[in-house]
């Protein structure tokens, strides 16, 4: 067993090799040339990016969140209801990034300069005539996934909600999921402001829930928590997330507290901003600090000698570094309550608290890797058919050719045995014998060619076949574990999930439940014990395939760990 069975990158490289080599092998033989066309889709399929849609109530910060994830201000944000169309954020370079594409409902699509986008904001006539808008940016993340910004649910602008729900429900259609077409993920943005009770968040979620979404493709974020009017809003939202995680466990993969403006500030604001904010947070007088953070006007106008940053400097600060007031206030309070005086430390702390790194990680490891596998597996399984047909044709051809080759000596000796012929007839018989000898050489060449094609086909597809079987078993195992009433305790089930690549297909993710066991030997020992403990399920016939696969995965992991050099 080799490393190829774990890492997605290696699997993708194998698939790429397969997609490149097999059509060439098929095209190289007259008998199979027609089948190579059936494989052209392969390379495209591996390349297609994922679609990630962001949905939620109006003004909950969907567009701001997308800008944080993409790393650029592509989606339009605003204090009033803003996004009026389905907006796709896609990868592009050069001229296209200065434009946007309008896909009209009733006329051909067109590219327009970016400065005209305001005509599509809010309740506009143009928005109603538009199917969707596409924006392009040269952002690394967009190479992997495109993002869809949606108009707010419960929108006062008619039609918005229907547009979003219908569109996304169609994308998540179970049947297309089977085909591996729907590699989409949905981020539900739920408000986490002070007046949102758990009950109202639950209601909000059920209102915006897209039919067909499930933990396999959905995640919830509690957004705008920075505006909770408490000293420790993060602790409050964290507790809320923990409660909702239990309520939502059947619906989304996780519930993560997020504040996009905090991340945008951490990523884009110069250190001057962070130094100034931490300086302001260290004011001696508690009362002055409370006045300073009481409202945005006071923040820039309060003129007291004890404040270590002048009124002019504060005015310049808010102009230069635009951030929602609630976010700025939260940063100031956070720095003060935790006694953070270093701008750099504050910035790192806020980046972490923004929840975006956790969200990115969740998107990547939970659904991208799993969806990527499903997508890849579906591409591979579609490639079997032409390959198998080619193998059958080549084998038949080989059989027929070999038979013909065997028959030739019989004819030749029959010819040689003919007696009592004239010399002219002898010449003819000799010509026939020569002709048969040439035929034999041609047939042998033909046989050789078919054998070479068969051998290359076999060599090229055997790795991918094994890979396919292993990953297919991962997916089947995960699906079984997703079912209700699986006869396995939760701890064992979650360990099997990890083994099957639930947290990511690479080795580290697969052994994540055991890494606490210390060094490599500790992990190996615990894995071995886990393998033995699975024996207790052996009388559950419905689990037999799953147990067998768990066993195989453990063996492969042990082989791989043992092959690794010991850490010093
Ligand atoms: N305090 C705070 N403000 C936020 C946050 N996210 C967004 N905002 C602000 O909320 C307002 C609305 O943000 P958008 O991103 O436009 O919201 P949206 O959900 O896309 O709105 P629609 O497109 O109208 O549905 C803007 O003024 C943002 O600056 C957040 O996490 N915290
Ligand atoms: Mg918006």
C-alpha cells in the first residue's frame, strides 16, 4: 500500500495522469480510437471550481462576509438594503476585473464598467430585469471556488427571496449531487445581536433554509456578534454557538461565531491603526474610556487632556480606516479588558476572534475535501465505461488474431504437401506461401500492438481503480455513519469518520483523534487498540463492509506511519 491512498493532491495528480494518458492510449489503436472522445470531459471536471453561496436575512452582513473570504471588496455592502441580484464572484485577470457582466433575463449578456454597478443596488428596475451579475477578481481563493452573494431573505424588495431559494434549491438537487455536479456549499449567516434569542435565531434559520441543504454542504455563522453590548461579547456568542450547535447538528456541519469587519481590519489596516487603538484603550480614567466608546460622535469629539490621542488624530483615524462603529468599539473594549497594549498583539487576537480563519478551515477541511472526493469519484466512475469497452475490444481482437496466427502454419504445410503440380502452379503455391508468411508477420505485429495497448491501459488504470475503490469506501462509510441509529457508539463512529477522511483526506486529518497519544509509536499503539476494539461490532452484519474498510485504512495508516522517519 502506498501514500497515494490518502492525500487528495496525490489522488488528483493520479487522476490528471489518467485523464491525460488514457485518451492517448485509446486514440493510438484503430479499434479503440472512437472511445477516446468519451474521456475528454475528465480534465474539465477535475478543474471545475466549487460554488459557495452565502444566504441570510437582509443587512446581516452577507456581502461583507464574502469580501472577507475573498480578500477584496468585490461585493457591494451598505447600511441600507443593498444586494438586489444574485452576484457571482469569479476568478479573472486583467481587463475583466474592471468590469462586471450582466446576465439579463430577456436579452444577451453584456459587460459594463464597474462604476455603473450602483444602478443595480437596492430596489432597482435594472435588478428586476437581471438574472445574475458576475464580478471578477484576481484572488487566489476564487481559483478554487466561486462565491455567490444573494439578496437578503425577508427582503422588502419583492421577488428577492424566491430568486435565491429557487436557484439554490435547484443547485442542491439530490440527483445532481449524485452526479457530483453539485459541489456547492451554503453559508447561513444568522444575526447574533443582543436582541436575538436562541429561539429567534432558530426561526431565522428555518426561514432561510434552502431545501436540500444538509450538514454535508451547509454551515451556519453567527454574524455581527461584535455589536452585542456587553464587555465580553465573544464569550456570550461562543456560548450561544455551543447551544445552537446541538440544536442544529442535523442541519449544518458547525455553528461558528464570525465578524467579517474584524477580519478585514486585521488583514488590511496598517499597524498605525492598531497601535492607536491600543493606546486609546489604555487611558487611565475608566470614566473617560466609557465616554469615548459611548457613541461614534463622542469618539471623535471628546476633548479631554487625559485622552492620549488628539481629536484631529482620531478624526483622521476613522476616515482612513472605515469600520462599523460596533466593531471599533468592541476592539477598544477588548484591548482594555484584556490589558493588551501592543498593536501587533491586538491585531492577531482580533484576527483570531473574527472567526474567519476557523470558517475558512471548516470550509476547506469539512466540505471542500469531501465534495472534492465525491466529484472526483464521480468523474472516475464515468471513465470506466470507455476503458472497460476498450479492454473488451482489445482482448477479443487478441484472441481472434492469435487464432489466425495459429492457423497459418496449417495452411502453409497443406500447401507444401500438395504434389503433382506444374511448375507454373508451383510458382503460384510459393507466392501464396510467401503471402501467408507476410500475413503472419502483420498479425503478430497487430497482436503485439493490442498487447501493448492493453498493458498500458492496465498500468494506467490499476492505481486509479484502487484509489477509486478506497475513496468510494470512504464515502460509503461516511454515508452509513450519517444515518440515524447506526449501531456504533458516538466515540467510535467519530473515530471511523476521521479514518474515512471526514476532517480531510490527508494522513494528519485521518489520525487526528489519536494525535494526543504523543509520538508516532503512541499513535500506532492506540490505532492498533482501536482496530481490536472494533471486534466488538463483528456480529452487526450491517457494519461488516464499514469495519472491513476501517481495518484496511488502519493498516494503510500504520504502514505509512512506520515508513516515516521518527521525529527527533
Ligand atoms: N458591527 C458589524 N457590522 C457589520 C458586520 N458585518 C457587516 N456589518 C455592517 O452591516 C451593514 C450591512 O452589511 P452588508 O454586508 O451590506 O449586509 P448584507 O447582508 O449583504 O445586506 P443585503 O445585501 O442588503 O441583504 C454594513 O454597514 C456593514 O458594514 C459585523 O460583523 N459587525
Ligand atoms: Mg448584500
